[in-house]
């Protein structure tokens, strides 16, 4: 059984929010995963759809049949955090953490 991978690094959205969408397609066939991503109304569906298409293209380049592929695993890890400041009263500042995500998708043949 051959495994096909694709990665998206430093996606500018919190890993917690991306995991909600990623868990919806984990363990599904490629066709069903694409269908689910079409109907989920979250911001992360666009980049995940693009990443899934990239993994499918990688499979075609390796000569693997697309109709037998399923999403074996999809991991969403935290990336770099961009630290920003927001000015508040009396000349002080509050920290803002702008989080990023590293997403890895693994497809396998049935």
C-alpha cells in the first residue's frame, strides 16, 4: 500500500479552527472528502480543498489510481506565532498572538 503526502506550511489561521474542518474529512474517500469540503462553511475549507487536490495530483504523478484513494490521516500542527501588540490605556500594551498552522495530508490506496 503506497502513501501519498502533501503539505501546507504557515497557513495563517489558528490550528484549533482548522482541526474542526480536518476532522470532518479524516478517514473518508477522496470523492466524499471533496463533497464534504464543498458544503462546510468555514474559512479553512478553501486551502484544505486545494491541499487535497495537490495530494491527488501527486498520486497521479506516481501512477496511482485516484478512485481507490482515501484520506488515511490529516494532521494540523501549530506553526510560528506572530507576536503583535495592541495599545491600551495609560501607555501600556496587550499582547496579540497571530497563530499559524502546518497541515499534512496522507492519502492511501484501499
